[in-house]
C-alpha cells in the first residue's frame, strides 16, 4: 500500500513526465542507446549495464518498443547527471549497488552474465519480495516506478502502449447546458 506522500510524488512525476527532458537540458544530454555498454555521464559501466538489463526485463520489446528501444538507460543517466542533487545521486547509486548484489545472489552468479531465464527469475523473486516486505525494498520500488514513468512519458510508451490521443473527440467551446 502506498502512502499519501508516495501517491503525490507519483502524480507529480506523471504530470510532469513530459517536462523531464527539459529538466535534463534537452534531448542532447541523453546518452545514445548504442553507447550504453560504455557507461554514461553518471553511471559507470557496470551500473549502466544493470540499469539496462533491469529496464529490459521490466519492459521488454513485444509488438511495441521496449525500454531499451526508447533508451530508458540513457534517459535515466541524463536525469541523474543534470537533475538529481548530490543526495539523490548518492541514494540512487546505493540502490543500484544493492540491487546488483540482490539480483546476483538470486541469479546464483553474476546477474549480468546470467542467461535470460535466470535473470528474469531473479528479478521476479526480488520484485515479489519488494512488494510483500515493505520498506526494505522501497528504493527498488522507486526505481521500478522511475523506469515505468520514463517509459510511458516517451513517445512510444504514450502513443503505442497507452494509445494516448491529444484531443479525444470534438471540442465545443460553448455548450448549452439545458
């Protein structure tokens, strides 16, 4: 169950989702998807690969683009570089380190080297624990929320997944209320 503060934070992020690129200084500061393996401006190489693998497992490519297709790792790298303050950056790094440790333990070896089925199973187990055990996994839940909100604020997420329409139906500026 979410607290009122978490619901309000989610609403703020959802409403402001389209403005996230502005907070990052525009699209030019988002790391290109083909450079994910190298690391980013904020993420080191391992962190970037963890973000990419988890994002891809959370939102895989189906008949619509997935998280990697819309460059969620590059977007988050830009967000952490240009928008996050030092405390947020430190908390985010600590969450990624713990996430990597937890997933590696659940995968029975290096999470990044695990085959697809083992990596997916490790994430499923962690995800189930995160939503059953409360505050112990709050940082992971926040990261998952950030990934999904970033995805659904992308063009592919908004238009192809959600079928968003800017103006649904006809607009009548003056309607007789009788």
